[in-house]
C-alpha cells in the first residue's frame, strides 16, 4: 500500500502523520529491511518491475515469518501486559 492509498483509506489518521506512525513493529521491521534490499537492487541495476515483484514476495515471506514466530508472539504478549 502506498502512502497515498493509506491516506485515502484512513482519512481520520492521515492528518496526524504518516502511515508509519500507526504501523505494527512487524511492519516497521519489514519496511526497513525492504528499503535496504531495494537500494541493493537499484545498485545492481534491477528493473523496477522486477524489483517490485521480488520485494512483494520478500515482504509476504518476512511478515509470515514474523507473525508465526513464537518469540515475537511472546514479546507482543508481554507488551500487552500478558504473561
């Protein structure tokens, strides 16, 4: 989702900053990694269409891994005051 798409879908939140202000820690981690990987792909001369396809695949894989990781689940439970 682009920033413009997010702003259109969340008009009540768009006035208070950008979508990163409302992202989960998992999404922020994936986004930071994708930004670095994208820079590497650009430096290698990878075409934009190919980069987008690969970055989407990578994002889905990373999110699935983070959301199913038992350590991440325990940290989120602690963050929410659970034991």
